């Protein structure tokens, strides 16, 4: 068991981070907003951790865990403020126009990171100090955080705010006629998603030991979107399952590609065709499982009982 954990420790931590990134996209999706800005906030969190640990708190080895927690708090504040500032005007857009605006925001930040000296340009920032001697130590931070976030989102789904967000997702015009402040709840989901993505970025920067503009790109958004759409977009369980699965999928494909019995074109596709496979899964998933794979009503009922809530109709 210890040998297995030592071999796949980095992958296990990456799976928890992938689940959190998927949840950061799920939060605005709760109110029907397809946001692809999560990679941008993920990158912001990573740069905050990289700059503080290499330019401000230098010469610390191992890097103190309380400072990592402080970076997470700062990233949450910065991403929350940026998310609010972006969300108030941009959330007036709907549908594909809103998605394009969030993609544009991510690309603007990527171009800035490529050209600013403080971010290290295209090379990025290297030598980000480690708070743990092995990647497995990060599970002491990422796993409890994922559990707490899952509980919080599960609770949110059962509250008045969560029901309002679900009503907006079903039909925004009807929600407005019911007196629901649609702008307020859409901004709420967007800001919460930005905060979670920024916190995940802090942990990812320390885990990777380097941070550059290649982190938090459009590819990252495609991965998170695939995780939510295939895992399930009507309950928080779906993004967690999808994030874990699709973070582990490249490793599984690489292992499959090493099998001698595979024809060379198939092996090459397994190694290099990840994004094409994700696109194919999105097409097939939205066609045959429009709400994702994780849609068991029993889980919702059990969750309501555990939280002491009774399901109410809006």
C-alpha cells in the first residue's frame, strides 16, 4: 500500500485539485451561467502563491503551512473581488455571449502573464518552495478542503439561495416573475466559483513547484467543463466524480498506450489525443446523458435528511 501511494501520490493530489476546479465551474452553472473563467482565477491564485513564496517569504525550507493557508485566504479575497468586479457587468450577458466573455477574460490574463516581468513572462516562476517533503503530504490540505467544500455546496443546494439559483437555471424569466433577484444570485455563484478556483491555484502552484502562463489556459477550462458535463451538472457529486475521473484519465491513457498489442496510431492517439477525446465525450455526453452520469435522486433525499432539511418547491 505504501509503495502504491508513493507511486501515485502526485496523481492523487491532482485528482482532488481537479475536483475542486470542476466545482468552481459548477457553482456559476447552478444558476445557468456557463462560465469558463475558472482557469483565469486558478492562474491568479497560483501567481499569488508563487510571488509571495519566492519574492516575499524567502529562504524558508520547508515552507510553513500557515503561510500556505494565508496565501489561500489572500487568493480567496483577490479572486472574490475580481470575480465580483467582472461578474456584475458581464453577467448581464446570456448564453454563448457570456461564455465568450469569460473565455476572453482568461485569454487577457494569459497574455498579460506572458508579457509582464513580475510574472516571469513565458518562462514563469520557478523554485516555488514546498511545505511537504512528498506530494502525498498535500492530501492533508486538499482532501479536507474538498470535503468541506462538498459539504458547503451540498448545504447550499438545499438553502433558499440554492433553490433560487436552481430556479434561475430552469427559467430565468419565470424566476424574475417570482420576485427572485436573478443578478444577485448569478453574481453569488460566479464569485464563489472564483474563490474556489483561486484557492485551488495556490495549492497547485506549490505542488508543481513552478507556475507559468501555460497554467490556467483554455485547455484547463475544457477539462473542467468535461468533468461537470459528464460527471453531472445537477448535483455537486457530479463535478467531484468527473474531476477525479478526468484528472486520472491521461495517466490511464498513457498506461494503455504503453501496451505492446496496440497499433501505433491508436497508441499515439492515447498519448496525444486527450483534448480530442474530451471533445468527443462532451458531444456524446450531452447527447445521451444531458444531465450527466451522477443523477441519483436517492442521494439528494439522503443529503436532505443528513442536513435536516425538507425539500421545498419553489
